[in-house]
């Protein structure tokens, strides 16, 4: 039996995680799974044939340390997935600029290195929006994500300035279809399409994560959405073992890319009963030429 480590965080009590649904399918294809917190300094990565980044959902608190841990894994005999190169590319949301230059439609975005509160009114004008979203370029779980209306209250401006005075961030128009329809997530294993879910926020919220009350529905994607997902996958620097591609429908009935999650996306194996087996088979085939 070959050994595989799932990279996670020490305490998952506040999160919904479905990676345990992989244990049996992995065993069926000859892999024994061990869950390892990414901050564990005692682990010997050479003990594993593969390390899969799965649920280190606090990495954004110390991204430099996280990258250093991944570098240590990649320098061991273990095979890291997704790769360090794709993680480095994906960890900063400015990767969306790269995809935009390749013809991918993204949500309109303003990129800033730091914030001065007196400049915030210009964001509404430049984006032609009555509501905007501000968030760090390195973020997860909707941490430090703000939905704002014009004018912004003085206390909120002060909070924004405290958070973003020396921290790069991005500004986007608030996409109302996130509330009225939801956000679509398409999943790919080894570049092959697997399944799609629709994530909708709870009443009065805009965050679609389960931890914030979001609801999940397995859906059959329409051809236009599948086409947008395929085009995005073809624009990536490399084909990853796993990917989650998030879209929102625009008022023009197109699909705009919100995120490409290549580091630690939940793959929602609970939503598609065949997805865990599908992933396990793809992984085993993926590893044939690598160990």
C-alpha cells in the first residue's frame, strides 16, 4: 500500500470538510491516507509517496511560511500536488490579470497596492457601481472581504485603511447575481471535467461559503458555462491534479470568472456520489509516471 498525506490544518472544528470521503476510494486504488497539519514540523515528508494539499484553510494568515513548507515537501521524495509552481502562481489573485490577457472574461477589477481612505469614492465611479467588494489579493474564506455602498461610513473607512494601508487589495463591482442566482463552481480532476455546484448565500448575506451559511446544489451546467470553464482550464500555466473554477452570470448573460482555486479548494465530494471515486482514479493514474 502506497502512502499519501492530505495536507490540512490542525483544528477543523469551524469548517465543513469532505476529504474523509476519499479514504476508502484511495484505499481501493492502493493508497493509504494520513492527514497531516501543514504546520507540523516533526513530520518526515519522505515517508510519503505523495502529499496532496487539501484543507490548510488558514494558510493566508502566514503565506510565506506556507510556501516554505511546500518547498520543503517538494524537495523531499514525496510528490506534491498541486505543484509548488502553480501554487505560487495562484496564491496571489493577480493571476486573474494573466488569464484576462489570454481572453478570459473576469469580473472587472481595480488592483491597488495600498489604500488611502479618501480614494475609496473613486472606486464606485471607476467601476460604474453602486456597490463594491474589497478584499486582499491573498485571502481565503472571505477573510477581510467587504461589501460596501457609496458613501462609505467613516468608521468603515478607518477599518479599511487599518487593514489595507500596507496590503495589496482588489476592488470589484458587487455582482448581484451572486444573490439572485448564485455562484457556479466547476470541478476538474487531471484536467477532466467532474461536476458542478451552485452556491447561494443565506438571506441577508453575500458570502457563499458553508461556514457563512451558504447553500449548495448539484447542477447540470449549461453549455455556455461548460465552454467558459474549458476555456479557462486551457489558459492555465499547467494542468493541475485538481481545480475549482468559479463563475457568476453577468447581466449580459455571459459567465465572468471570479476565481480559479488551485491551492486548497473544497471539492465537495459530498455533492456528487461518484466524485470521490473519480478523483481517486484520476490521482492513481496521475501518479503512475511520477513515483
